[in-house]
C-alpha cells in the first residue's frame, strides 16, 4: 500500500512540474540592461521632464536608460544618463 501511495505522489509531483512549465509559471523575462554613454548633473529645480526636453529624449527612452530613477526625488548633483542604449 505504501508503495502505491509513493508512486501516486511522485506522479502528482511530476504532473505539477510539467503543468507549471506549460503555463509559464517558471518563465523569467530577461531585463533590459542599459548602457550609458553620457551623463548630466541635475541642477537646482530641474525635473525629469525638463531633462527629457533639454536632451530631446522620449519619456520611455529616458526611463529605459535610467531604470532606477525616482523622478519625485531628484537631487542637485545627481548623475542622470542622457545618452545610451538599451539591450
């Protein structure tokens, strides 16, 4: 009886593993990695919008090359990427 129970548990574990892969439970997306080629030191009272306008950047590209930026908490002297690539 224990042998049958063990086999049943193993089959259930195998089925759960296969179904997880089929439905993307283990899928991990690779994050884009930006490469910065030019930086800009934030002056007083500058916003992310001001910087995107000054360097003719789209908001999407600006965020892509500065993935950890918090536009609500910019500080004077903070280095911001203003030119680069996203892989």
